[in-house]
C-alpha cells in the first residue's frame, strides 16, 4: 500500500479552521434570513457553484441515499430544486416525504444543514422554470428516464436525437419532471473553529410557528 493511500496518511489529513466565528448574537432571528446572508457571502467569495447541495432521502424502509443537486430558489416557504419525479430520489420522496439538505462551503469553513418535509411545487412554477432552462437541458429532461438502466451511451444519445426531432424549439414540460420544495423544520449553521471546537447554531421550528435558536456542542 502506498503512503498516499495508507490509513495513517488518511488519518493525518486535517485542517485547523480559523477564518471566522459564529454566535447566537450575530445570527438572524430566523434561519432563512441567516441562510441568505451566508449564501450571498459564498457568492461574493466566488465559490464554484455555491448553490450546490447534498440532498439526502430515504425509502420506505429507511435506507438512505444522497446526491448533489442545485438549489433554484429559497424564501420563507422553503428551498426549491427541480428533477425527474420518477428518479430514485423522486420515488423515495413519494414513499417518505422527508429529506435533508447540506451546503458545504469549505472555502469559508462553513456548513448549513437543513431538514424538513418535502412537497411538489405548483405545476405553473415547474412550467415557468422548465421554460427558462436552455433548450438542450429541456430536451435532455424529456429524453432521460433518470435512474433507469440504459444499455449504452449511444442509446441515450439516439433517444435525445429523437426527442429533438419530435419537439423542436419549444418542448413542453413533461409530466414526470418538476420541482420540489423542502419546508424546513430544523436548520443548523456550522462554522469551523480551532481545536475542533466548532460553532454550531441550531434553529428549530416550534408548534407555534416560531423559530428557536440554541448553541450545540461540537
């Protein structure tokens, strides 16, 4: 085994985080506002794809899976992304409508964890976003049976060419494709600190609809 892949070499990979701190007094009263502040700072830092997030779902038996998707909207109603409803994540959300999102902005030594219930967005909103996408992306969404096996790349490209001929320049949104919204019930902001004594501020949504903040131990 080479030193680069040895367990000892992996165990020695570590950084001491020193860029910033996070306290209860310098966070917003609600997590959506706080997320907006951090998201804009990630954009200003020119982080590649700051809108990329890990989205974890689980099937009816509780077996989890995760993947990277791109957030397309966030506001007081939640966090929105778009995908194929018949994909693995779509099938899992049909069985178990709860998910967890994770943003990791390592350049800022930050993470944001978001958990809550997921629902489909209105068809009109899905239609509007679909039509805003580049034509090639719209055709690809029609051509791909996301997560289903395919015998070769050539078969997929042939299917794309067929869709391109059939639908032309103005393809309509297929019924199997659209948006999801996660309505947050728990949001945690994590700021790396020296000696692994990281700052963790957690927001939880109460039955009265109010957000409550607490510091968690690292």
